[in-house]
C-alpha cells in the first residue's frame, strides 16, 4: 500500500512539473497562440489586486500610472509561480524516493532548483532528478532573458504607429479629425496606401498580442495614447470612407477593416469575453447613434469633403462595417482601461473581471 502511494505521489509530482514546463513553453517558445491556465490565473489574481488599489484613485493620470505596472509585474510573477510548482513537483518525487520528510524534500528541491547546492544525496536516481531540476531552473531564467527583447520589439513596432497616428488623427485619435486632415493635406484619394499600412499593423498585433498576451496590457508611454483607441479611429475612418465619402471605392479600406476586425476578435478570444460570432446590422445594433453619424457627415461636408448623396444608404453601409468590430473594440477599451476617445472608450461598458479559469476556446 505504501509503495502504491509513493508511486502515485511520484506520478503527481512528475505531471505537475511537465504541465509547468508546458506553461513556460507556451509563454516563451511556442510560435502560435496558446492559452495557459497558469498564466491566466497569475494575471487574473494580479488584476484583482490592482483593481482593489485603483478604488482609492479617481484621477485617470494616477490610475494610468498604477496600471502601467500591472503587466510587467504579472509577467515577472510567472517566474516564481513556475518555480514554486516545479519545486513542489520535484519535492513530491523526492519524497516518493525516500530522500527524507516533507521539509527535507522541499529543502532539497529548492537547493537543486535554485542551484544553491547546500543539500546533496547519494542516491543515483535522486542525483539525476536534482540535475534535471537545476537545468530546468537555468533554462527558465535564460528563456525569460531572451523573451523580453522580443516582447519589447513588438511593443516598439506597435507604439511607433500609434504615436504617428496623432499627426494625422489628433489626440485623442478620431476618424473625423483624420479624414479632415487628409482632405486638407493629401486629398482623400491618397488614403489607399495608408489603409495598407494599417492592414499590416493589424496583422502584426494579431500575431504578437496572441502569442505574447501580456502585450495587450502594456500601456503606451503617454497616458493619452492607446493601441485600442488607435485601432478604433482607423477602423471608423475606413468605414466612413467606404460608406459615405464620394471617392472611387478602394478595396484596401475594406481589407483593413477585415484585418482589424479579425485581430481584435482573436485577441478578445483569449479572455473569454462574449461577442456576436457573425454580427449583422440591424440584427446586432452598434454603439454609434444615427444622430452622431449625421453630425460627423455635416462636419465633413462643411469642410469641403465630397459625400455620397444617399445618406440613408451611407448610414446602413457604415453600420454594416462597424458591426464587425463594434463589440470587441469596446470590450478591449474596458479591459485595458483605455483613455477617453470618441466612438470607442467614451462608450465602453463597465469593467467586468474575466474568469480566472479558461473556458472552451472560441472559434473566430
């Protein structure tokens, strides 16, 4: 009976170590989106701690400064979480091999994992296990060191485009301001190349923010910038151009909306936040009111922008484009606590804490 218990404990310890290694691999090495239960729990617990702290601050600048530490601290906390699980798993295996009592086993496991070397054993299989544990500890540190430059390179690419958008769309970014400035400076017929630039940007954030989910919460260097509100401004500008501006139709605008909608949906999927799978207007309403749309068109027309005559069709077409990204845009604004921006964070729903545990992966 004792042997069966020891075998069971050994297997449990081995499984804990293997699952922890897979969690680290999915975070550091895997080149595709993979949701880790452990990562989600660590980030979820830290978010609850930060949300409690934020209750004592009401000024957005202060809240933004606090939230700037959320993702870096959560990311760093993954390492001690992995170490604790690996230490516990190996301690269980050492106990099943008769190294000593539970305290001695944890002491021996910690000595091996942290390469302190103050505890040794003459049992050959235990020595092999201790070497493997020490190797895992070193690999985790090496992977973290290699991981951070990759993450910050992706962050830099994202923020360069967000910062440059201020020149064309104002601060906070808005579709109206972007179209007005393009009309004054370049002419709206020059928008085609710009849509292609942002189509590539959306593809980049989809890849980087699903394989490196911590990037979703990395805040811009300036508190009034956000990658989410920048996405909303670009998508709305493309939707307005296609639906209401009287210029030759450009497929690149539609492709940019498609790329942006897919990127925001796939990033949202990780957090198990519900949204319409195949949204259609008017079955699925949008957050923009007809009066807001008409007011925007009035301002464009007043500035000399040539608009399509059929305003009813323009509204229907715009709503048909907007419905593809409306819900995911707003929930991401809430999730990352984005600064105020028109037609995005200014109407985002109240924050609701995502579940700690993963649900069945959604299709997109």
